[in-house]
């Protein structure tokens, strides 16, 4: 399982990184996509939606199951990955790059400090 050190993580198997404009981009981890299997559909929040950390903002559907997508930090949706409408399998093949899901403008960027490091996240999935 790939867990890049430069990203932050949640116990719900989301990753998050800040981009150059200070916005937060998030998606599901390599471990999550692997557990779900072949992803066939992704339901994402609307642009402009105000999201709260820990709440569900969409769904990732695979051939095996449907999984909620949880919000890592509070913020407003500024972009979603529209590529995934035609190519949801990008979440499987490139979960940290082409398979990103949502870009948020953070309400409180310091919330990122409360997320898990790659080491902490790996400890959780090693116990799973």
C-alpha cells in the first residue's frame, strides 16, 4: 500500500494535501481503493457546497460495495474532479494524483494539524 509522507490522512481513509493556492485537495487512499475493488461510480458534492469535517459529502461505489466519502476539514467546495464521471477507475489507478476527488477552500487551515501523518495512518491500516 502506498501512503505518501507529504500527505495528511484521516481514520476514514481520506488523504489531503494543500495546493499552491492554499486550497485543500482530498481523495481516498490507496488502501481504501484497494479494499473497495473496481470503482464504477463516484458521487461528489456540488461546487459552492459548505462542508463540515467528519460529515459525508458523497459516495464511492465499487462492484462490491458503496462507501461514504467523508470530509477531512471544514471548507467550501471550489472544484471537483469531473474526469471521474467518465473515468471513475482513475481512483483505482491513481488515487493520489489523477483520482483526486474534491478541492476545498479551508475555513480553518489549522484543522490540518489534527489529521494523521502517514506513519499514524499506516499504523491504523496495519491493524485492520
